[in-house]
C-alpha cells in the first residue's frame, strides 16, 4: 500500500487523540456563507467608473520593452521571489503528537539533510467529511512551495489575512468555490481565497498560524525535510530510524513536485490544442524573424484608435458575441486602462496583464506593425479578446463567466469584472 493511502488513517488517528475542529465539504450539501456560486448580483455605480471617452488618447508607436540580457553568473538555486531561496521538500513526516525538539535536531544532523521545519496540522470537518490542513507561517513556508506557487502573491496574502488556501486537488474533489466561505463544524468560517498545488500528499490546504489555533490544529505534528533529490532514499531511511512507530514518513517531490509546479500554468496550456475560433475581424499571419528564431505573428486588424473606448469596441469584434464592456472591465481591473502596466510581482505584463507564457500562445498583432507586443494596448486588448474567445466567452452566460475565470482564477474576480462591465453598459449605451 502506498504512503498516500496511509495518510488519511493517520490523520484520523490524530483527530482521535485531540479535540480538533472539523472541516469537510459535501458536494451539493454545504452551507455557503456568501452568495451561491454563479450568482453575480453586485453592480458598480457609474460614478465609480473611469470615463473611457475622457482618457488620454492612445498616440505614438507602442514601446517595445527589450528583454534583459541574461546574467553571466550561473543560477545556483531556484527563487520564489525577492530574498526567497526555494528548498523543495523531499520528505513529509506526520506524527501522532508534536515531534520532540531533540528528535527534530537529530533529524537535522543526518547526512544530506540541509533544512527541516515543523508545522501544526490536523483534520477539520464540515457536514461530516474531513480535510487535512497545515497551519503555517507564510514567510517560512513559502520557501517549501513549488516555484510556480511561491510566485503567486495571492496565496501568501490570503494566508496572512487568515484565509484558507485549498490544494487544487481538494477544490476538484470537494467542489470548493473560490471566494466563498464555509462554516466549520463547531468552529469559525473559512473563506477559500485561493488554490494551488503544493505537492504534499494528503494535505488538502493551508491556513495561517492564528487560524490554525482557532481551529484547534495540533502543534508541530508535520515536519518537512529538504536535501539533495539524489539522496532522497538515504534521507528516508535515516529519518525512519530516528522516529518511533507512531510517525509516518512520506516521500515528496519528483513527479509530484513537477506536476505542482506546472499547475499554475494549467490555464495557459488548457486551450493550446483547441481549434482556433473564427472571428469577424480581418486576420492574417506574418512571420517575424529575430536572430535564428522565427515565429508566426497573428494579425488582427484593429488599427490604432485614439481612445481606449474605441480600442475596446474594435477589439471585441475579434470574438463574436463578446461585449466590449467585458474587455473594458478587465482593462480597468488589471491596469486601470494602461495607467499601471507592471510588471506585477507575479510577472504579469502590459495593460491587460498577460503572463508571458499565455502571451506566447494568444498574443496578436493588432496594429499591423508585424510585432505582437505585450506592452502595447493595440496588441494587448485584442489579445485579451482572443484569449477569452478561446475559452468560450463569445457564447455568453456561464461560458463567459468561466472564460473570465480562466483569465484570473478567482470567482470574486469574475464577479468584479461582470459588475464593472454592467456599469459600463449603462454608462455607454
């Protein structure tokens, strides 16, 4: 039997040893403290919306930002942000009670062990089914996360604010709705603020330290161990020798870590194999050669209109059925119509805040200069329409909402965009 299959029994045993709050989700039978999924009733007041017609005209050629030259110094370790050196876990140790300090020190002194850290954990329930949680200090735990997750600011800000970050597998398995609150049996409400793949078998999500105390999670029952990947087998054997029979050692990393690191770009990859959507805008394909590389640059004829209002309207034609007000709402949320083009702390760039990997698949040349420039509004806005259309936005209704969700994996983001879109529709009939 695999290590993963043992973990639920261990958590159940931990739950029997201590009184812990309960968190579980029964699909279709959970109580949502916020609005039901798909209910987008909030609206934006017209007075709160920037005047699109009054924005400074779009003039002059787009600025092409040069790619920084690579550093001559070799990269010796992965980083997840300023000052963060990633230390991917090789082992996850789960104990029945908190590990003694001496045991942790003994493990840290083993050959090949480079870092250890312990965290609180336990099972909580909602409606009778349980989720296994770790309570972490975001500043410490961030170094243990896969690189793609460490680079997601929303994950770490959510933990700092006392919210719940669900593992992506738990979101799918339990039908969790991002942005919704769930009532813990006999405990507080938890808002599912974000999701990510942490690559820790049996762990359904993270909360902050203070939230963990409120939930009654057990102190120090989880230990992460880092060392060279090639020494993982030796690390496993050494740690097992130091632990009693009441602890479980689970190998982490390898394929699991690779899948977790790739999960952040799942939305980027999801539509790469889809059939191209027909558009009413005139499209052509050019080949732009740079050095030894050449790539096809798709053209979408929107030209260089003099205002964002006209640009959004022309770009909507790229996706039949998509309202220009949705593009305008996304433009407002992402950069306030070009006022804050980034790059963001996560690496998103330009007026529509594209990640480079997404841009590579969906970026278009909107003004006919032969370049798909992520920083140019003439290219970025029709590219946003192109990306939304590839995810079904032109079909409206729930398909539109899901396409906006793909743009930013948050249902609260979808609600905000839809609200602002409705406001623009009233302001610019």
